[in-house]
């Protein structure tokens, strides 16, 4: 009796406490999302969101230590620690000035704090993910409206309003997608894709088109008794999905070419697309990767140090762009603050240039997670698939072709949390797929799973 009363009392106490702790976590998630794009000056620029995290992180870890260091996140944190080690060793070897050393180490440390905090707050909680992402979108729109950067003034859509607007459209489309209203979902995705195409913002065109072919029933599962697509979870289904993604990427390039040739975009945008097309869609728009590849070849094990600067690589970039007919003001770049910074324009190559091979290993692991996470979104098609199908494949693009820095630390941490949640139970699924394939090759029929609705009598 006493035990029962004590248990009932504890349950009542827990039920009274949970709403308040959950509400506090919701408020913190919203506050972090809203202030992700707002910055303050502390040694370098620092997002206001990370100012909230510094005092809150020890409390988050203390109250949810098992969640903060859950099993599937530990390899990421270990590799992040090795990345930091590589950065420290590279800075010692290169005698990096202390101010640059601090900035390089801080970027990794704050990224780690962002990741741990979001694992605790958002991990395995889609409702709180929505709160965070909605806050981030609204905050991005507000900061562009109230305090636009020079780039946002020059190109308000690409460097200002696009991120928040696209994110809000994706959240709205998740509402309809979760109710299997694929027509409205497709209309929203195609609509925002068209806006980006007309304004010549090419990256979202690729992201959105890949998302559309992966999550919408563009090709029916079957027509009558005729099966069109392979069974979900099969090896052939994975191959088909990879083919869809590659086809969408090719189609995105063709859409950009069509927009340029038809004259529906401005003359300046047409000239830019035509100039970059001569060197290829990817490398034409990102010649910095060619330069960073040379820098990596020059020092593949230990990096060039935090905030690595060498005017030799700037001159190399100038030569490449002159050959491609792209305007490049060499004297202005060399005389500007940080003008000698070795160009990379890639998470992977940037970490390799600064921290050496250990930085590259970290991002290679995250790249592998992103490939697997993309397949999981396409196979599972969860209720938040429109958002996930943009963020997760976009991580592949960012790792290969976008710089890592202040503005993306929090969004990268969010995407890693999403991928970790998607992949948490993927080992059993992968094992089932392999066993099915092996059974077909050997002629042994793979036993079917028992009906999940029927509880097993013995465990």
C-alpha cells in the first residue's frame, strides 16, 4: 500500500512538473531560433543564440546527460574533438597569431555546443523542431528587414529574404503533406522554386527539385496489379531513388539554362550564368575549390592554420577567374581585411585547409550521414518530409560547395540532429534489406516479419 501510494504520488509530481519543463524548453528553442541570425561582437561576430546557449548548456547537459551524449551522437562528438585537435596542432606548427587561433578554435567549440544543445532540445521531438525552425525563419526575415547586410541590400532575395521565406513555405507544406494533400504540397514547392528560378538563385532550385522527386508520388507505386516502383526498403528502391535525385539535379541545371536562354531573367544574370557555364555549373560558380585543392595538396596532413592567409592562392584564384572571363579586383581583395584568406568555399575543403586531414575526416563522416539520411527521408516519407528533404540533401551541397562559418553553425547543427534522428533505427532496416537480397541470391526465402499490430506472446 505504501509503495503504491508513493508511486502514485511520484507520478502526480512528475506529471505536474513536466508541462513546466516542456514549456521552458519550448521557449528556449524559440528564443534560440529567433536570434540565430542576430549577432554581437565578441572577439569576432557571435550569434545572439549562442549567447543564450553558453549559460544554458551546463543545465541542459546536467538534466539530460543521457540525451546529450546518446550513442549515435558520440561518434560525431569524438570526430569533432579530433577536428579541434588537428586545428590546435596545425596552429602550433604554423605559429598562427593568437587572435586567429582563438577564432579558429572558437568556431569548432561553439559548433559543438550548438550541436549538444540542439540534441537535448530538439532530438526525437518534431514539435520542438517546428518551433525552432519557425523562429529561425521569422528571425531571418526580421534581421533582413531591420538590419540588412551590404549583400542583402545589393541582392535582397538571395542574401536576405529567401532563407526565411523558403523555410516558412516548407513548414506550411509539411502541414498539407502530413495530411497526404500532395497537390497543395506540390503547388507550394513548385511555386517557391519558380520564384528562385526567376530571381536566378540557383541553389534552392536544385534543393527544391530534389525534394519534390524524392517525397511526392511523381511516379505511382503501381498501376492496377502492375508494380511500377520496387518495394520500399529494397536495394532496387534505393537505386531508383538515387536515380531520381541525379535526374532532378540534371533537370535543375536545364531549368537554369532555359531561364537564361529565354530571357525571363535579367541581362546581368544571363551573362553570369553563361560565363560560369563555360567552366561547368559547379566549378564555374566556385573556382575557390580548385585553389583550395592545391592548398590541401601543399599540406595534406597538418593544415595551414586558423584563418590561413597566403596571397599566392589569391593570385591563383585571380588567374582562374581571368581565364573564365569573370571580373576579379585583385588589388582590392589583397588590400581588404582578411584579403589573403585562402579561398575554399566548402565545409570539407575549408576544414582541410585550416585543420588538416582530421578536419576533413569529420566532414566526410557528416557527408556519409547526409547521403544515408536523404535515402531515409525518401523511403520513410515522414510527416515533415518537405522540410527534411530540403535540409538533409542541402547538407551534401554545403559540405562540398559552401563555406562553413558564423551563419551556418546553428543550421548545420539542426540538420545533424535531424539526420541522427532519421538514422537512429536504420541499422535493423539495413540488415533486413541485406538479408532479403541474400535470400534472393541464394534461393532461401527471407522470413516475413510478424504483424507489428500483434504483440508477441514471448519476449
